[in-house]
C-alpha cells in the first residue's frame, strides 16, 4: 500500500513524536530524557523513520508549561495515528512502536521505577496514541 503524506501530515507526525519526548523531558531529568528519547526517534525505520529524519519545517512546540505543551502534543499523537491507520495500518503500528520506544528511553533516565509524574505522562501519551 502506498502512503501519501502531505507536508501538514508530516508536520503532525513530527510534532507528535518529538513532542512526546519533550513531554517526557518535562517530567524528569530534562537533558538526559531529551537525548535518549531523540536517539530512539532517530533509530526509526520505514516511512515513519524517513519522516522523523527530515528537518521539521514549521514545527513549534510551545513549552510555556507542560499543560500547554500537552494540549498541543497529545492531540497530535491521536491525529498522527488516525491518518496513518487510514493509509497503512502497518505504518501506524510502526509510529506507535517508535513513540513508545522513545518514551521508554526517556523514562529510563530515572533510577528504579519511574516516579509518579513520569508514569502519569507515559499513561497520557499511550492513551493519546490509542485514542485514534
């Protein structure tokens, strides 16, 4: 199946994936979470890997507060899953897996079990991915 993504579709995927890493970094050790999460995104393959490897054109993640960032990123995660499911369910699974790996990589920067804030953010990100 051939997938055709508009520039806006690509921006949605990029905002969703990179935004999920930003949300994770906002809940703990920001630098380490951002580095580990970004490295996980960079290892993506398939169409998702190609889209995430592109320099995002027009992506702006508003980080005034975690709430404002979440208002932007969580709907983007759901939208990204929805548009990929319509065109290629395998790429939707690839996107979900890529984001989950990045979130887990960002969460691993904490020693032991993730703290309550990190665990809650993981739950919110996963729920947004599964809402589509």
